[in-house]
C-alpha cells in the first residue's frame, strides 16, 4: 500500500465549509495539504450505499482510512466525504468529473465515496485522513 499523506507541517489544519454546493467536489488547499470535500445529497448517499460491481475494492479492505470511516460511505458523517486530493494510481492530483473524481495524469476514476472504479489498471480507493467537524459542520479539522 502506497502512503499518499503529505509531509506534516502542522499538527492540524482547519478549513471553512460555509459554501459547499451539494454533490460537487471541492478541493481545499493549505500549505502542502490538498483535501477533497463533498457535501452529499440524500439521493447520492442512498446510491452509494448500494454497492456496485464497478468498484475495485467495494468494502475498502485495502484502503487507508481511520476506523471511523470504515463503512460503505467511507466517512464519519454520511453527508460529507473527505479525502486527500491525491490519486492512488500515479499519485497525481485530482479533478472533478460528473458523479466523481479523476486523477489528472491517468484515467483513474473514483465515485463520491472515493472508491476506485474498475478500469484499465488496478489502484486503491482514495486515502482518508483523520478528521472531524465543528458542531455545526462549518469547520473541518484535518490531522495528517
């Protein structure tokens, strides 16, 4: 398993989440850390809970995530997905595509739970950092 976490500069990072659009991936950056955050709709959550045959690791058994995110949605709160913004095929940055994410230097694609979709190569689900939210979900704290 490749470690895709960036080198630690701070013990934690905080990001404001006031203006997240539903079902749209946003890449947040601070120092050397890039994070993907997706605020998911009820329909997206329902769809993600139905495992697809198009997933490389549907149960995230070979993935990097804290125990609190070891579930079908790969998150500590169903409405929000958080991951490092680094692909697991060639280790490049991510870009948003319709209904998911794509690694910018390969054809690696991920769903809105960061699960690797089947394609030409074998790669892992996106790595999930240790994180938490403020009580009103307007601040995200990452502990790399």
